[in-house]
C-alpha cells in the first residue's frame, strides 16, 4: 500500500522542479565553488578583484547572490584563479539522477593542470 503525499510534499516536489529554484541552486553551487577555490588558493576578494580588473564590491556582489554570472564572467573568474571552467549539459534524466544523488554537476570550476604534468 502506498501512502498519499501530503500537501507539503507535493508543494516541495513542485517547487524543486521550478526554474527559479533550480537557478538559485546552480548560482549557490557556483558561488560556493568559487569561494572554496579562493580559500584553497588563499586569494582574497580584493586580490580576485585586482586580477579581474573589477571592484571588490563587484566580487562581493557575485559571491553574495550569484546573480549576473555570465559565461564570460565565469571564465574571467576561472582565469583569475588559475582554474579551468567546465560547463556540462545533458538529458533531464541524467541531471535528475545526479541531483537526486545530492551532487549536481551542472557547472564546475576545476584547477588547471600544468602542461606535461
């Protein structure tokens, strides 16, 4: 016998698949990846701003809410951090199975590997 979903469970499921919710999740993941890489490389917001030729306030803004992170800006961030930008897109089934597993891989910033090593 299967249990009927509660109103909350139905709303949660509906919301989880909404565009705005998915977008916010991707923005959060990306800003967390950037912050983690900055911490690993000991790069401050001021230093990242200097390397990118933008203001510290602009760095703070995109790290705070992830908005205005175009591919162009993400590539500049990756370059400034000595990282490689990788963007993946796949079928809905693949994305949903990865999301359900708890580790979405829609956009990542990976450290650059030295040539020949």
